[in-house]
C-alpha cells in the first residue's frame, strides 16, 4: 500500500460492538483529527478482540463533529 492511498479495510470496524457518547474525564486523542479531547463530550467506539484466553477491549475516541461527518461518509 502506498503512503497517500487510503486504507480500505479496517478490522476495528468489523469488530466494533458499540458506540457511546461519553464525557472524557481523562485526556484522549481523536482518532480522525488527532486533537486532544479532555473534559468534553465525545464518541467512543468499542471493539472486542476474542481468541484463546481473555477478551481484549479496544477503544477509539472521536470529536462530535468529526464522528458525525465520518459516519455520514461511511468511514466509521
């Protein structure tokens, strides 16, 4: 894959089990914009990775506006 080419397959999207609109008590980084989210409302997506042993939960945080635009475009 070349550097300027967008990624077409995202395993996180396939394993996503839910999206929540939460308040960020601790500093987080927006997955789309890279901006810091702290003491703000933001969207958090949760993905569950299963296999032998315990399940692993992975989280991605998004700014409200960036998440809504990405959702309309079908990115997240």
